[in-house]
C-alpha cells in the first residue's frame, strides 16, 4: 500500500516536471518565435513596398527622355 502511494507520488512528480519544465517552455518559445517571425515578415514587406514605390517614381519620370540635337554624334564610315 505504501509502495503504491510512493509510486503514484513519484509518477505525479515526473509528470509535473515534464509539463512545467519542458512542455510549457517549449510552447511559449514556439509562440514567441512565430510572433517575431510574423513581425519580421511584416517589416520586410513594408520595406519591399517602399522600395518598389520609390523605384517606380523615377522610372516614370525618365521613361521617355527627350533627345536634343547635341546628343547625336555623327560619324564617318571607314572603308
């Protein structure tokens, strides 16, 4: 009878240690890493959108550059 109570107490202790020393910290760490990963992805998406919007604005202005007469260089054909 006493041996059975000690075995149950020991089993309860190991289950308690497993849950509170291993399972709960792993769960919290996983949750924290997922949250930080989502935040990092959000920051990267914001930076990509800013880069795309800033790179599209100058391209729209320079898409049709005007050529002046001074830009043309005449050359002679060599035979």
